[in-house]
C-alpha cells in the first residue's frame, strides 16, 4: 500500500467506524431509556473525530522531518484529547458528583476506536518510512 493513500484510508475508516459506533451506541442507549442529549453523545463523537484527524495529520505531515518524535506526537495527541474531555465533557458528567459507567463509555467508546486506528496507522507509517 502506498503511503499517499494513508490519509484517504484513515479518514474513510475513521468516519465509517465512528458513524457505525455512534448509531450502535445511540440505539443501545435509546432502547435503555437514556437521554442522548444529556449524555452529550454527539459532542463526544465529534470531539474524538476532530482530534483523531488532527493527531493523524500531525503525524503524517511530520513523518519525514521528525521521525524520531512521532511517538511523542501520538502521546501528545492523547494528552490533548483527555484535556479536551475534562474541559468540554467532564463538567456536565460530574454535575451529580460522580462519573457514571455510562458517562464513561460515552467518551471512551469513540476514544478507544480512534486510538486503535491512530495506532494502526502510526505503526504502518513507521514501518514504511
């Protein structure tokens, strides 16, 4: 596989995967009687999609110039995702004083998928550069 195809493959896999996860998770939550607006499901998926794209393209753009630092870009992206989680999602989740398992999963299902995809493509980039 040519390295020039990686951005298209990453974007396609990220969008399709997150959409499938979003509709699956929202279906389960609605059938469980949960309010999707209160859980900020859409915000969580959009945040993870945008951050996944930013992290991937930072790694992709700097793959030749800063090859030895790509792992740090990856870790920095994960740190940034957690920071944005605590800024944008955590205050609403913590209004009752506890972070419920359901609220945890609303963020970490898309986060885990994006993280897996970023890791997969980072390994591919490191093996081809």
